[in-house]
């Protein structure tokens, strides 16, 4: 007899409907799964035999053929155990076929028939709601599934429950456990460094990328770690988008499945290209996608592998990354603000007024050449951070707290939303919008053209200066970009200015 149930496969961060068919016929006892199953799927045959038996059912001693359709969809992972088991039980006439209609089954079985939590439940739950199906998933994944409003869920901890509790699915409304994550450190702890703090504020207001350049101990890392505290809170839609990526990697906390804070990812420079960008086999989202809607912090930027840095160019421009595989290409979301820090040379003291630099001119050049022009071109704000003197540290007046800065950031973002009529930040304006919304008067235009010639700005850099000037004007509640805004924006192109 033939039985069919629905399940799902994940490609990128999107779930696709898969139909699991099982046919049991007379013939030599055997069990075959067709439909491009991967190694992991083949292992599930052994799990299925044991789990079905240990759930108290007899495993049919007939010819069993399972098919996962569509065949051309690449299927990974172990979450097909549950739908396969249900289809086998139905084809063996243990569960009536009508009872399985209207469900999407997703979960891995252990040998004793218990269900194990799986990754990717959030996108699968979204799919189930779109297809008007109820979701049967491991109980441990309930928190994730319940994030989707209007979805009926049957959480199960054992195959037996899946077989006997059909019809008892319902909507869940779970209270997310209170926040326990460590509070973000505050900007007020950083003495002085007004110039660097101003750059952080501009970056947060307009979504611009930012690079700090300075000697060891200047406070670059300290400043960067305080950046999330001045960013606006995550909206529900953004939280869901980002949580979906974490779901696919199985990184969501069952107690607090919805991310409440913008991600701040700070991968070490020894990270592999695939770990940073995404990819690998099976392909997975990388750090840049885990930073989606948040911040990617690359400390010691020139230490990262050149290939990995070059690969950042696409997502920095497009807000997503496409990973090509032999059979297909997968696109992962990756819209983040890039924060980076570096020393001016290998020893760290090039240009320092107090300590001599140990590097030869060639060494200085080689160190900086690790960063390609096209990458630097995409970093709108480049800021030199000089060390603060000990006396200054003690003398400094108490600095402004993050909450104050954040208020200004929120106001500047509101201005952008009102102007553009949608959620888009200055950093992402296209050429047409730039022309329309970053209009310059004749005097300002002359100034910018002169500066562009002098600094030998590329067309991209020219536009980036305009965008920063737009954000600076927004922070000072001005609709027109004026000369002081342009002058400040031009200061943030250290690499062009110093002809490094
Ligand atoms: N402006 C400052 N206000 C208060 N503390 C500071 C300041 N600058 C530096 N410090 C102190 O110095 C420490 C080192 O700073 P940090 O690690 O941010 O330096 P860095 O610029 O990242 O150096 P490196 O180039 O070696 O990575 C901080 O943890 C902090 O205690
Ligand atoms: Mg540092």
C-alpha cells in the first residue's frame, strides 16, 4: 500500500515542501530510500527500523520503497526520520492515511523512538503556516515553532505520541523567558576619543561601515564593543529574519528562541573562508549571515586571510551572499554594519608621536597592502584613534552615556524613514536616490569636486562621501547638505588622505 506525508527540506535559510511517499509491497524484504538522499539520510534507515520497533510497532518485513519528492531538491539532515516513520506506519496500515493529511512532519528519531531536536524548525514553521499545514515537531523545538502566530503545532517527544495524538495540535502562545544576556558595556566608560565616538554615532545613524586605525591600547576594541548599545532595537520582522539563520544552524536557545538584540559577531582572524562567508559541504551560513541586521566586528583586520576579506565585497554591496556549489547556488542574507580595527603597521606605532615605529617603510607598505583598495572603498568611515594620555584619562569629564547617543541615532533614522518613505538607511541609497536626496548647492558641489580631484576619489568613494554627509546632516536635523557636513564627511577618508 502507498502512503504520503509532507515534510520539508532547507536550502539556504528557506524551507521547501517535500512529499515523502512510502510503498509497501509483496516481495523480498528490503528497505530503499530514493530521491537523492545524502549519506545522513541513508543512516536514517537504521534509526527507523530500531525506533519503530522500540515504539512498540512491528517493522514491516516486506519490500519498502520510500521516495522523497521532488527528486531534484537537495535534501540534507536527519529531520526526515519522523515523516518517514509516519509514512511507513501508514503504508503498513497502522495509521489510517486520512489522519496524516494536513500535517507537516519534521524531526529526528533516536533508536528508542524518542524525538531529538533538529535545526531549521523556524523556517519550516513559516512554510507550514504558508501551506496551511499543522506542524508535528520535536517538543524541544516548540519554542521556535511557536514564534509563528496562527500555526497549529503538535509537539511530540516520542514516535508513539506522533502516532496516537494526531488531532490534538493547537496554537501556542509562549512567553519568552526574561533576558539574561550580559548588558552591553556603555560608551561613557571610554574617556575622551570624541572623534571616534562621533564616527560610531554616524555609523549607527546611517548604517555605514567603519574602520578604526590606531596604536595598541588606544581603545579601538573597547569602542567597537560598545557599538551595539547605540543601535536601535531590533524590530519583530528583523528579529524573525535573523533568528531564521540561527535556526538553520541550530543555534537558537530553546528558552529564548527569538533574538532580542542585534547580533554582534566578532570572529577571530584565523577563521576559515567558509566560516566567515558561508559555504562548505553541506553549505552553511557563515559569520556574516549570523551578523545579519547587526554588526560584524573584524578586529585586527589585516590579519584576516585576503581571500576572506575579498569575499566580503559582495555582501557589503548587496546585503546578501551567494555561495556557488556544483549543483546549485545558495543565497544567504548578510546585511550588517562592518566595524573593523587595525594598527597602522605591524609594530603598531607608525605615526605615533611618543613611541618610535620599528617597521621599515616596506614593512609598513606590505602590512597595509593586505587590505585591497576595493575593500577600503566600501568602508565609508575611516578613523584614526590616538592613544589617550594617562593624565587625560583621569582628568576627563564623565562622558556621555550610550542611551543619549542612541536617542540621536533614533531621531536621525526616523528622518531617513520619513524622507524615503521606507526602511532604508543612507548607506544603502542607490544612484537614483542619491541624485534625488543628496542634492548639493553650487558652492557645495564645487567643494566636493575639488576635494575629489585632490584626494583622487573613485566614483564609489565620491558617492560614499555624499552618503556620510547626508547622515551628518540628518544628525543635525538639516534637510540640505551644507559645507560643514561635507567637510566632516571628507575627514573620514583617512586612506585617501594619507595616500597610503
Ligand atoms: N579612552 C579610554 N578610556 C578608558 N579606558 C581606555 C581608553 N583607551 C584604552 N583604555 C584601556 O585600555 C585597554 C585596552 O584598550 P583596547 O583593547 O580597546 O585597545 P586597542 O586599541 O584595541 O589595542 P590593540 O591595537 O592592541 O588591539 C582597555 O581595556 C581600557 O582598559
Ligand atoms: Mg584591540
